[in-house]
C-alpha cells in the first residue's frame, strides 16, 4: 500500500476561504468586523516571520489586524498593561501574545492575563478546562488543525482508536480532549510509555507530537492507519542547507499507512487558518451570535480509506 498524502496546504486554504466567507457575512449582516491583536516582544527572526504571516492572513480574510511590537527589554508590568487594554478594547476580539517571551517575563502570567473570551491561541487554563468539561471553548490551533486533517480522511472519528504520542499542554493534551469530543478511543503516550511501538500498532489514527525527527517507524503503524505528523525539526541537509523533518519516518511509513501528512505541508499550514477560525468564533461568541463550526471541511472522496 502507498499512503495518500494529506495536503495540508490545500486544506488550510479551503478553511481560510470558509473563514473569510464567515467574516464577510458578519461584516455585511452585523457590521461586525473580527479583529485580531498580535503582540510581539523583541525581534526574534522566526517570530517576526510568523507574525508577518498572521497579519497578512488576517487582513486577507477581511478581518482587522492590530500589531503591537514591544522592545525586548519591555517590563512584564508594561506588557500586562497592554494585555489589559486589549482585553477592554471592543474592536479586538482575539489576542495573541507571540511566544517565546524574553526570560525576564513570566509567560504563564501573561497568558493567564488574557481574557479567556479573547484567547484565540486557546492556551488559557479556563479554555483548557472548558474543553475538558465539554463546554464551548477556544481550543488551541495546532490540535484543531490535526482533527480537521484527520476528518478529511475519516469524516467520523467515532469509535476509532487514536494514539497521540506527546502530552504537552499545547498539543498532546488538548488534542486528546478534542478527539474524546469526537468519540474516538484515545491513548496518550509519552516518554514513560512502555512498548510504544505496540501501543501505536493498535491505532487507526496516529498523532505524533514528540519533536524527534523520524521517531515513528514503519513497523509501528497499523496497515491503513491515518498518520498525522505534528513534529517539525530543522536538521542539516545536503549542500550545507537545512531541511525540516517530521516525527514520522515519512518514506517508510507511507508504505503502510492509508493516509499521511507530509512535513512541511501538513499540519503546519493549518495553524494560521485555525487561528483565523478562532478569531471569527471569538467575535461571534462575544456578540452573542451562533458560532460557526469550522471543524468539518468537505471530505476528500479520493482520500477515504
Ligand atoms: P514538547 O512540549 O517538547 O512535548 C514533547 C512530548 O513528547 C512530551 O510529552 C514527551 O514526553 C514526549 N516524548 C519525548 N520523547 C519521547 C519518547 N522517547 N517516547 C515517547 N514520547 C516522548 O513538544 P510540543 O510543544 O508538544 O511539540 C512537539 C512537536 O510538534 C515539535 O516538533 C514541535 O516543533 C511541533 N509543533 C508543531 C506545530 C505546528 O505545526 N504548527 C505546533 C506546535 C508544535 P514527556 O511528557 O514524558 O516528557
């Protein structure tokens, strides 16, 4: 068997189109233009690129973008004051503080200061708690993207065995909660899990979020399984150039899996689209309007296994 490739770029573009349509309808019918504030502290080059892409995507989807760039030596108190101001600003529906923050700032304190209703990154403990309780919540973008990708292959995840490798607060744990919400049977594996290959082999859905390049091997994958690779690690490549690798040994895993995400071009492109989706959802929730469900895109018939 040769796995079908789950094309994250195309799926992310479709999601972005749906988000832009929803934003357009809100502006036309409700005079509500969703607004996203992005706070960048310092000038980490990777963060600059990421924030630039977010701003472009936000404006391109018909929403307002508010960029706040603060010097690397800004005090924690001044950053908290800005977050407080954005919490109170009615044209700002989503707030994102770009991580990592400089070492003198307590990131957890800053993230906890964001109004949970505007927490479009879904990192606030209130949103994680709401997700755990099965209440409407803003869920973290990368796990949301993983679920949407899996559902393009398997429109219903109900009853499927899902194994997540990794239990971080930003990927593994919220992903487990989202999959439980889809009625999958969920196992969360981590560095202390015994016989990980055997645990993986029973999965219809494998989600790898470890941060170790090509960690998941062919023999770990049940034939026909759907494999979603969250990992991104930059490694030295040919000719002195670097390249990105996922957590799954892509070439060999593709010989067994039914469908698989590539790295790059799989989960990565979904993150910004899910951020925009969360911004529209946050704007609707704050206005007391029904929130659109972006979790299901048109299933790719060619990709059903
Ligand atoms: P993390 O916080 O470092 O968590 C890694 C997880 O992997 C931990 O739960 C750890 O277990 C587990 N792990 C480590 N070694 C293991 C082993 N030998 N066997 C089994 N489990 C093991 O990482 P993260 O933030 O979740 O990110 C994971 C990967 O996803 C990274 O490559 C990151 O770059 C990528 N990522 C991509 C996106 C995106 O595409 N937009 C977003 C976020 C993250 P313990 O808990 O026991 O230590």
